[in-house]
C-alpha cells in the first residue's frame, strides 16, 4: 500500500498565518556549540529575533528549549561521553540556570518577559498537576509572557522521564491547544529511507496521516536512522495531529530558523481537523462522571455562547473531580452538552444556585466562578 504522502507542499504561508498559538521546540545542538559547550550567540540572537517577529504579528509563542545538560556538562568539565543519571541531573541543574539567563537577557533587551517552567512526565499523568500546569501556562500567556519550558531533568529519574523534548513539546502543545508545533533540530524531516544509507531515500514534505508505514520509515529495521530522534518526532506528531495541531520538523541550523521555514526543506504533519473540533469530539467521547441540571435561563445563556455559572445550576449528581467530564441537562431532562467541571462534585453541590460573588465566602477560597467554562463545553447537535 502506498503511504499517504502528499508531495504537493501545503500552503505554508496560510497555515502560519492562521496559527495563533505556536510552540517551538529547540534542540540542544542548535543552541550549544558541539566542542566548546558554549551558547551559539549569533544563532541564538537570530532565533530570538524570529520569536519577537512572531509576537509582532500578534502570535502567542511558547518555547520548549533543550540545552541544559550540554551547557552544564561543559561548566562542570564532565568529559565522559556517556554521563550517569546523577551526572546528568547535576549538569542539568547547572546548565538550566545558564540557559534561562540567556533567554531572559535577550527577551528583556527586546522588552519582553519570559518565564521558566520545568516539567516532569509525572506532572502530566497526575490530573491535578496537569490542570495546574495548564492553568499556569494559560495565565502566563494572558500576561503576555513567553514561557520557556524544559524537562525537570534534575528530579526526573529514568522511569519518570521523557528524555527528549519532542514528546514533551507535543504535550505542551496539546495542553495549551496550540495550532502549530515546530520541532527545530538538525534534521530536515522524514525520508522514505535513511538518507545516510540509501541513495534512493526520498524526502517527504507533507504527511496527512501517520500510517504504520510512516512509522516504519522512522523505526524500520533497515532504516535505523531514527536513533537520531525521528521516532520521538513521529510520536510527537501523533499526539499533536490527534488534537488538531499541525507539526513541522525543520532543520533550524541556519540563522533566523523560523523566518526561513517556508523556504527550507521540512516535513509538515497536517492535522485533519481544527483544535476546536478535535477538542469538542474528545469531550463528547469522554465518559461522563456526573450530571448538572440547569434552569431554562442558563440553558438559553449557554446556547448563546456563555459559560455555565452556579446561579443557573439546580442539581448535581455523580462523583466527579475538577477536570472530569460531566453531562449538562435541562430542567426537562434533555441532554444539552458535556463539559469539563471546574469544581469537584462536593464543591459544586455547595455552590448550586449561588451568585458568583457569594462563592468565595461559601467555599472559603477564591476561584473563578464558572462551573463549566464555555471553552470546555461541547454541545450535542
Ligand atoms: N532536557 C534536556 C536538556 O535540556 C534535553 C532533551 C532533548 O534534547 O530532547 O538538556
């Protein structure tokens, strides 16, 4: 069977223009000099310029940056070719502060604020930490900050480690509902075979569906060039395209890597649906763990695009935590929508029918008033 490869380049400009939230993953080899272990100053400054350009176009940018371990190993003078986990953790600790300092100085000079977020795999598997991470990222974005994310290599042990920032970046893109993830490294995309081993290897510019064949190209027994990172990039593409986010694997070695993307060789993985449509489908397919019955006024408000507030909720059933999917029903028992609960079931019961101003005094803490935010709701047609 022929792989689902479209050799006509997608309208790259259009995809870029339509992408409002872009996550950029920068590989270590782009930032850190191989032999000297120092930051590649010129390249780094050109990358920052590109990010500033994106911001001027009104786009939100999140950077997932590697480089901590390589920077730290040089500073600590660790010459072994393979480091132990403990050495890597120490190197990451030393290198991360250096890496963050570089980002901070450059962005400050351009009048922008950046922040540091260190994440472990565990943070995404624990529901509460996942939601907190999401909410922090969203808040930073609202403040106009550029979050700089890396794996928290200092505390991550092998069992709970991504080990690569490709999959971490895909999780970040998915959590923030990004439109586009750009994986910048020294690889210009996917080939039908290893270009190092086969003269017949053909570069694939566009992939519309990640079939088994595509996966084999990155992981095939006789094409083992995937060790260089293609396998994790395909894994990342599987995550992002399933949530409606396009992904580009591009060679970022030259200066101004983002501004040059539409001119350079790259592989584009195209999502078949928008972020919104994918999210709606996901919410509707999730098992509902509870029900909230709402009055006619709230039903009307919801249908005109508003969030569900406690004041319009009459009854609540089931056992659900914050972030679980619940069904919203009308007074007449008709199913209206499904949505992600902002409060757990015990909290929801306490604030049923209350005006938003009274919630804090009843719960004893201050939280956003929506029972279900409109962005977290999907209606049955
Ligand atoms: N988190 C690692 C670092 O900062 C990099 C992982 C990767 O290269 O994907 O050094």
